[in-house]
C-alpha cells in the first residue's frame, strides 16, 4: 500500500513539474489575456473600448480637439437605472485657461469645450448612492491639439 501512495506522489510531482515547465516558456501569457483580466476586475471595458464601473458609462469616452474639429463636443453620461443617487464630475483639465472645460448640459448630456492649452486630461464621472457611497464611475479622455 505504501508503494502505491509513493507512486502516486511521484507521478503527481512529475505532472506538476511538467506544468511549471510549460509556464516557464511563456510566463506572461495568462496575464496578457484580456478575457481573464476583465472577469477578475470590477472595472470592465464596454462597447468602443471604454472603461466603466457600477453602471456608469460615457459615450464617447474620448474626444480630441484638432484644427479641423474645434468642437465643442457633447458626451452622454449614463447612470445606474435606479437614478436614486448623485452624479458628479471632477477633471484635471484646468478650465478655459487650461486644456478644456467640462460642463453639465441638459439631461444626461455634458459639454466639452477646448481651452487655450494643448495637452491631455481626464474627466471622471462618479455616481454616489443616496447615502453618499460611490458605486460607479467612468472616465472621459480629452486631448486638445489646437
């Protein structure tokens, strides 16, 4: 009986060794698989490659001001269906004297206007429930090349 257990232990050790050897040939393969990453993260990529969390979505999720497209742009921010919370926006754009200005329009629409500086910035839309706890967010990437 001892020989059977010993044989099983040796076989298991050999199989484990084989598994480790195949990982050594391409150690980054599992980490590079986006389907694995998206299932383990509460932040998910949605249509168009935009990142979203907790039911908050920005469409489009990036805008670029160019000499041929000076804007302003309108983006739509969707919130969770229950609508019993508050949406807020915080950005690193610097307002009219910076890269861009982000202001709330009507309904779910927000307006993005080019500023005086070139560069890139991010506007983050955060949704908090009626108790003030953040339950979702989405980002808008802004580039000003004018």
